[in-house]
């Protein structure tokens, strides 16, 4: 279009020149008018050409160098920041600043880079920025990014114990906290010649209860609570807030040997057990299907949370035999395809028994030791005695409990673990931790034992 305007201007000038060269008689008044009109038209064309040219320049693509810095993860003493660049040349240098102090000076390799800062203090504010340079000259820099690290949590808890059982052997296998006034523990308790399989806390006291299926009670191994009126006992019986409802037992769950239950927030239920068994119900216990785990090992625990990238549950299950030497496997369940993937477990001399996480980028596992996985890299905590821990549960990445054999009980405050050697001695097979209340359950001298911990306010 710019070329057409220029051609039109040249044509008009040529016409004026041609008329003059032909010496055509034009009255003087008309020639003046003709000159004014021609001059105005020429100026219009020149202005139009320049405007069109500037418009073309403004809409043309601009390969401007850009750099941004965003927080991907902020913990207690570390942060992961995402460095993103656009239109950066190869071998561009970047400098990473924390509070105006240069802490990294490297060459940019790709458009997206994760930068991990591990030298932070709890409950502190920090400001980051990145500069891009070429031959020592600053090309551009990011907008300042401000973060606040999480604080550590308190180790100061008080505890109470409750034991039950007379004659025979009593044990509690699992526990679920709905609220400070609504806690359920399950197992088998012989008391005064009667059999019970549930203990309920109402905020004031523990009460023995009996749940039956087909008129008969059974030793309950696992419990999962979606809410106070949606609680599952071995997925065979459901408490709806008013009554205990017997659920259909399909063939896939007969002789299953349940070890643990986990519920997806959308209502789906998973159950894991011995001989590598995994079953899934997509419709709140109405139907079940078997998942092929790829192992015959007993699966001891299951835990999942929504993946921050996909929104779908990220689900892990540890599998190993607590009492026999053999393989140890960490399984991942795909909630879309129901396929099970075996992940690498680097410590084949250490059994794994329980798993917990709030974010797939930080995964904790316990068993023969306590471990953390940070973005694919495993690390063992050295401050915990090498006593077998049967369950790990937490409220956040700076507030986690483990419980296990010989009364082992430990709390992680975001930086280091603290053990509680003065807590009641027992074998703790499971625990839960919600609303700042931790409850561990198990067995002590053939009696069922409950250890309840509350923070000192």
C-alpha cells in the first residue's frame, strides 16, 4: 500500500510537469487555484505515506528480549524460582540476586530454568531479581519478586493415653480425625467378654462401639472419612451420619486382606492390601475394579493429593514386607488410565511402609528410616533413631508426625525432627494428624492403645 501511494504521488507530479511542458493556456486565476490544490494534495499524500509507514512499523513483530521470575515453591529454608526468558540469544549470561546480593552468575542454557535457593531463614522476607548480560553489559532485568518463607512449627505438645481390652489380645489398626470432637479408631477389642471393633471420641471421652456386617462384627483394618457423615470402615460399611450402611462386597474384595483405604475428593475410593492387591471404586463403593500392581508384595499404605499442574490426583503406594527381607517398591497409580507404575526406590536395604505429601515435589516416606524426596532426589534424615516407623502423616511441609514400634514418635517442624521418648510405650501401627491434634493407635501389653497429642497454647 505504501508503494501505491508513492506511485500515485509520482504520477501526479508527472502530470503537472507534462501540462507545463505542453504550454497549454490556462488563465492566471485558474493557475493559482490549480497550484494551491496541487500543493495541498501533495502534502496530503506525503502525510498519508508517513502515517502508513509509522503504522506498519508499530504493527511489525518486535523481538524484544524479556525475562521474568516467578516463585514455584516456597518452604521454610528454601525456595524454587522459575526463570523464563524470551528472545534470548545463546550464551547469554544471567545474574541472580537475593536482596541485591549476587548469589549466582551463570550462562543461560534454555528458556526456562529452575533456580533453587537453600540458604534461607524461616519466616523471612526476600526480594529476588535476575539480570541478563552480554559481554558484561546489562541487556535487561526482571521485575523484583518478593517471597516470604514459612515459619517453623512448635514441638511443644501434651499427650494423653487411653488403653482398652481385658482378656485375649486387643489392638487398634487405624484412626481418622474428622474434628477435635469427632475421632474414630478401628481394630479389635475384647472387653468384659464382649467384642468391639470401633472406638469413638466425642470431645470428652472414648466410647467402644460395635459395627457388624450381616449381623457379625469383624476386625476392622482401615478407615477413611470424607466427612463426619461419610465414613468408610474397610469399605464394607459406611456411616452416613445417622446409621451404618452395609455396602455390597464384590468378588474383587473377597479375601482381599485390606491394609489401607484412601478416598479421592471426587468420591472415588482406593483400597490396597496384601499380595500386591489394589482395587478402585469410581462410584462411591457401588462397583469395584482390580488394578494390576505388577508386584506380589504387601502394599502397606496409600496417599494422594491433586497435582498442581494437572489437577488430577497424584497417588503413591509403598510396598514391602515388614518382617521379611525382599524387594521394596514404590508404586504410582494413574487416576485416568488406572495403570500402576513402579518408581525407583534407591534404598533396597530399607523397607518402606507409609507415605505422605502435600505436594508431589516433596514426598515423605517412613519405614526402616524416614526419607524425603525433593524433585526426584531422595535423602534420609539422620536425626531419627533407626526404629521402624509404621505411619507418617502431616498438616503441612513444616508440620509432620511419624509413629512406630517401641513407642517411637517424632515431629518435624520444617527444619529438623524431634523425638518424644517420654510418650507412652507401645507399638503404634497408624496415626492421623489434623486440626493440630495427632492421634497414634496400636497395641501395648495386649491392650489397644491410643495416644492423643495436643499443642500447648
